[in-house]
C-alpha cells in the first residue's frame, strides 16, 4: 500500500508539500499540485484519515462501549446515539466489551492516543474510579449515575421506579418476589439498586433463592422460571430484566399449565405490549441522543442529566 513518503519520493516534492495538498492548506504551486495529484493517481494512494486527524489535532469518531447488543436495552441506547450522529460529521464505532476489563482498558487507551474524540460507556466492568482517570484524554460519558465520581453522565432514575414497583406490589399484598438479573450485585449498579429498593419497601433483604443472576436471554429466563416454579413456595411476582425475558417466563408457566404470577418486564418493548405485561420505560432512545450531545459538547466533565423512568402497570397502550 502506497504511503505519503512514496508520493513525495516519486513526485520529487517534500512530505510537507504533499501534506499541504492533502489537507488543502498552505501555498502549493500549480506545477507541484498537478505533479503530486498525478503521482497519487498513479499509485492509487488513499490518505490515512486517522493520521490526518491526528496531525490536524482533530478527530471525528465517537466510540460506544457496549457489553452486548443481544438485549434491546443497549440496542435502544445505540439507536439514540446513531440518530443524534446523523446530523453531524461524526462517525460511530461500536466497541463490544462483554464486561471484560481488559477490553475496556484497551478502548480507554485508544481514547488516550486520540483515536476517538470521546467514548460513550453504556455499561462497564471497570470501577468508576478507573474510568474517571481517563477523562483528561477526551470526552467520557457514562449511561448510569456515577454518584460522587467526577464523570459526565446521562442516566434514568432507576431507583425511584424500583421503589414505585415494590410499593405497588406491597399494596396488592404481594410478598414473595423473585428478581432476575444479568450480573450479581457486586458488579452491577442495577442489581444493587433493585435489591436496595426492595429492602426499603419490605424492610428485609430479598431471599437468596429468589435472586436469579446470569439471565442474559429468553432461554436462560425460561430455565430460571422452571427453577422458581419448582420451589416449595412459588413466587407471587417475577421482576425480570427485559421484556423479552418476561415473555419467556410467561411462556414457561403457560407450557406447564401453571398459574401465572405477576410478571414485570423492563424496556417498554413491543413484546410486553403484545401480551399485556407491566414494564418499565427507561426512555433509552432519548438517553442515547443526550449522551452523544454531551460527548460533543464543550461541557464540564461532571455534567449530569437524569431522565425519568416510568412504571407502566397497565400495558395496554404502546407509543412508538
């Protein structure tokens, strides 16, 4: 592959002169311009856009760290980011992590090397303190509440909506509640917030046999429903971690011809609407849009935007 040095050597002009032609900056004689363009065409030379951005001190790439895109939760955030990017000259790069800390550090190091103008972190495995250490290298926007850590963030008020759900269940005399999570409490803010909200309303910790982790797909949700149904005391309610998982749980009870408990989804997807399941609208599309806006804005590193989260107990009206 031809390089800028090859163009300079064959054209007889310096690398500086070739660079001026590529960047449309500085004076270049018409004779030099014609010769350099002729050699570029001869060599089929394509400029390295990353190198040009670095030399100009500019970068028009935003990286989006996603643990996975199998669940609509992250897909909705990504849709919002992409929509916001359409009206700009910035491109979006997907950075899969699977919560792998080494992968996340690699992406952060790319930010330090100016390969990205900013990173949007939808979820993470690294401690917040380690993420915050990279804010001096570029824009970092978190999609959860960072608390007292100095990180820009756009997030939904998940704790408030969990309080509302458990209070709603308590009013219906529902006591035995199972919860499905992707990750355990020690590594997931969502899991911690859910369990803390339950404890605040019920004044006791949720029993360990009612806490189901590793729920990453409808299949794992279906199998978890089987374990819950086989307990001596079956749950009166199952709070799942996505609408598609909620539908899978419901299907298990239908398949086994068992009484269906209250099943609550998360994500406000068409799946929950189709079978009239309660769900949570996290306004993830709007969250993604605002995260992109902050990533581009010349805003303080600690800018925080909190969006409401809505519990939809009567899921009989779906708004796209």
